[in-house]
C-alpha cells in the first residue's frame, strides 16, 4: 500500500498523521508520499527533518486536491493506494484490516471506513449517496441532516450500515491501483471538493464496488485543513465542483429547463455561502 497525502498549511496535523502511520504502519506499507501545496508554514522542513523516509514533493503553488493527489499516486507502484488527508490519524490495525478485506473481495475498487470526530461521534461525510436535487435541498437546508430516513436525508446514506455505498470520503479512500489504471486518477478539473464523488461514480460505472467498512475507525479533525469558514476561493471551488459533477454525470439525461434551474440554484447558493463565510470571518477577526 502506498499513501498519498496532500497538505496545505497543516504542519502540526500532518505531523500527527505521519506519526500515526509510523506507529500503525501495515505490513504492506510501500511509499508514503506527501505533496505540500506551497504552505510556507514550515511543513517542508518538518517532514524533511522528522520523517526522512517520506517522499516529499514541495509544490511551488497550491495544486489543489486532485492534481496534488495524482502527483503522489504516480510516485508509487503498490497494488493499493490510500488517499489520506493530513487532518486524520489512523488507528491500530485499521490499514491491515482494509487491505485484507479488499484482498478477499476483488470486486471492491474503493474502500472507506468510519471517520470518527475527536469527540467520538461519527463524521457523517464518511459515507454518502450520489446527490439528487431532493437530497441536496435536504442537506444544504439542514432539514435532511436532522432526519433518520427519507429522500431529504439520502445524501448521508442513512440506510447503509456497512457494505456497498455510492461514495466514501476523500479524507480516507483506499483504492485498488488496477482500478485507477482502468478509470484514470482524480479528475483534475476539480481543484478541490467533489472529486471523491466523481471517482466513486466512475468506479461504479466500471463495474466495481465502493465499500464502507465501519468496523475500521480513523480519527478525523473536521475542517482541520480548510478551517470552519471557507474563503471565497474555497467557496467557489466547492460550488464549481457541484456544477462540474452535475454537468459531467447528470445533465445529458435531464431536460434543459431542469439543468438551468440546477445551475441557477448552485450559483445562488454560492452567493449565499460566500456572504455568510465573509461575515463569519469578519466577526471572528481579532481586534
């Protein structure tokens, strides 16, 4: 197994992540490749000094998630590659267990696990259904997040306890390299956000299974890399990702009026989200 980590201004989180990999390294561990997206916060020096066995790629600009991960993935050659966020910490036996699972089930192309917040609760983004207009409305209005079932709550895949699921989260995504050879790496048209949904969608299209395994736990420091309030660039990337995913996978099968309404809805939500984030950052600004 190779491990690909893309880091941006996450030095201390990355340190903890790499320590957890060192402590709980699976027997099949190949290369650990870190791509630093021009953090300028001492990340490069920290990795070079404390983790000399890690292959470090110091980018001269912020490449984003897809391009950064693809550079890391190309740096290894193991049968499996783990896309891992720097704000995660693996736990004892987690990686060995998932490799054993995928070895035993060749139909699984991508595997995720229970992402657990630091308070021990489930990060509901660990498993997801592919978005529909109804589930997106439920998710972004907050109504679906408070429901245990029904179309409005479908985005969180509440009916899946374990096993096949539409998508798992890019914070922790174990992928079969032979699948990537077949369907390609992360779509670099996504700078950040929705690229994990996209690659899971392509996995299913290729006849392979995306699997959620809750018996394996990884700690996730939610928003550890991006912060609680998105910058304008991140807000744009998030909503562009929504637009790109819809256009790429859904639009051809919908009529023009539906597509126009969806695109208008995404644009409107971008405006609202950007305004809210700007106000929140202003209120929290020191002084």
